[in-house]
């Protein structure tokens, strides 16, 4: 039995682990795609238009997802979609633009790497998740790794730029935690589309005021870059990101965001022949170690050893009202009313046999008739006659009740079959009168 329990526990753990690994890998595609947008933005889009790029990245993608799902928010979700869109899209893009404008890219990315630690703290406050020492150390290691990866010597610092970068990390962390706390009843793509539309609409007037309208002439490269940001960088990436938030912890998902600067650095080295130093390689390895440490810290919420014990759980007691009622099969059957034996079942008297075997003593016709009439027993020759009950409701029938009682004794067939006496006529006339009376009475009763 112990071996069976251990086998089931191992299979359960492997199944949970495989599902978790699949979710982590698919969610990690989102920050990897965001890391590729740095290369697309610098190489394919018009220079000096980051806010406009953010609007084109969010608004068309959100409209596309809403059109595909044909779902609009209901009730309180109008407000929640607006808040989540502002935090995850609109405010984050705006603050990221300010930080990128006033700070070197490495400094802004390093400040943004604080987001996993912020999410862990907010999750402990809003989602009652435990803030462990391992999570804290992994978050600090992630910040150190990103700083080695992107910081350059002589990088200048700007107070407003640092505040903007820190504000972007805070609003994004808040949006991630609230996305987990507010469980949307709508499909994933619909919820993602609502947030992209809300964020894009909030960012549109800011972009028009700060950067103006689109350039008069856009090249094919510009259009291809905007299409990539809309479809790949927003619709696909955010759908995978929010899918991970529905199934995984916000802290685990946010740690995956550290892949974005790693992918951006690797793509710059591969596509743009940028130099990759030992410090950057060390930083990338530290980031990956912190990410793996954060993902492996969690175990299944249900212990595998408790799964087989479910079968041993006793059934709840039955309802007292139900148990007090005896089963239907236990109720004794009510004895049936005994059938009234038919009149034909009454055995014949011994006189009948005597009449059939003993010859009749010669006598006068009157005496013979009287003796035959008095000696007629009740036989089974005519069993149907007693079965005809008298109708009590008919006055005429009630008046003839005495006659019916008298006629209930049928005429013996032995009397009718008696042999003629020698030298005399049989006493048929004296017995045929009662027989005719019986026949007439039966005929009138049947009619």
C-alpha cells in the first residue's frame, strides 16, 4: 500500500510540475517579445516618437481583440478595465517615456528591475501571499544582474528620470497584482482587449499634445515596425502575459519580466554587432539564476500524500428523518381478503349418491313427487346459478328475495334422470313444474 501511495504521489507531482513548466515557458514568451521591440523601435520606427509608438502599439491591438471576442465590459468591469488599462498600459508607457528621455537606457532598465520586489510586497499586502527570504534575495539578485547587463560607466543620473522609472515600476506592479485580485468573468482575450483600448485612449491625447500627429510620409519599414508592435508586441505578448497571471503567482510572472533586458542585449549583439562584455554575461547569468530560483520556490498547494486518503473518508451520516423511516421493502404486506368460495364448491350430501344407486320404492304419484322433491340435494350440476346475485336496489328483485333463496338449490340431475317405474308413468308432470319455474325465473333475471 505504501508503494502505491508513493507511486501516485510521484505521478501527481510530475503532472503538476509539467503543467507548471508549460505555463512558465509560454508566459516567458511575452517578455521575450517585449525585448525584441527595442530593436524594432530603434531600427524601423521614426525617431523621437515613443509616445505615438505606444499609442499605435496599444489602441489598434485592443480594438482588434475586442472585435474578435465581441465582448464588452459589464457593470463594475467598465471601471476596472479603465483602471487596469491605465496602470498596465497608459501610465506605464507614459512614465517609461519620461524615464527613457531623461535617463540612459541602462539606468531606466535597472530601476525597472525593481518590479519583482514591488510585486512581492504588494502581493503580501493585497493577496495574502507570504513574502519569503528566498523571494527577497532573488529579487535583489535580479536588480544586480540587470545593472551589470545594461549599465555603462559614466552614466548620469537625473532625479525626475529616476522618479519616472520608479513610478513606472510601481504602477505596473500595482496593475499586475490587481489583475490577479480582480478575476475577470470574461474570456482572456476580451479582458486583454479592454485594457489595451483603455490604455491607448488615455495615451492618445498625451501623444498628440507632446509629439503631434503622425509624419506625413511613412515608409514600408515604418509600417512594418508598427504592425509588429501592434500584433506581436501587444496583442500576442499581452495575451500570454495575462494568461500567465490567471494561472501563476503575480510574483512568479513578474520575475519573468527580467528576461526583457536580457533578450534586448542578446539581439543587439546578434543583429547589430554590439559588443558583449564579461560583466554583461555575468549579469545575464545572475538574472537567469534569480529567475529560476524564484520559479522553483513554490510547491503544489495540495500535498501529493493526501490524494489517496480521499478514498478513506467516511461517508456522512444519513439524515435522521430519512433513517427513521423504514424501508419500503420492510413494510409487511396487508393480507388479502379471503376469497368467498363459490357455491358450486359445496360438496354434495350423501343423499345424492343414495338417490343415484337405490331404486325408488313404488308409491303413489303424489307421494313420489313429494319424496323426490324433498330428497333433492344441492349438487354441482348447475354451478352457475348461485353466482347470480340479487340486485338490492331493484324493489321488484327485493320482493322476490324469498323465491331467489328457494331457487338457489338447483334441481338434481339424478331426479331428472331417474328410470321409469315398471307399469307406471314417471312422475314427470309433478317435477317439470318446478323446473319450468326455475327456468322462467332465470330467464327473467338474465333479461
